C-alpha cells in the first residue's frame, strides 16, 4: 500500500502540544468509530508552530459475536505558521 504524496513534499518534524479528540460516531453495533482530532504542534522544524485537524476512523467488524478493530485511517490537514 502506498500513500499519496503532494508535490513538493517536505519532511517536517515537531511534537504534539495538546488538543482534543471528539467522538463523531461512537460506532454502535460494531460499526466504524469516527473521531475528530484537533490540536497544536510545537518545535516544528520549518516554522516553529502549527496546527492539525483530522478525522480518525477505527475500522471494526463483528466476528463470531465479538467486535474486532482491524485497522485505522487518518485524513486531514496540517497548517504551519
């Protein structure tokens, strides 16, 4: 599996410095659970600070009466300031 990459691409390093995770869909009856992730970045190598906003999806299925998490995807944006 390959990830799509926008051009030009740069390696940016930094740390998460706080934020929130809000449940959008709890995933009743073992459906996919979806969360909104919103937070700040610090010590960003390029600009010093930044912000991210993303959607985190936990992919789940019921197998033999048990709910199994089999993967996760994240999509969103990063803004450097």
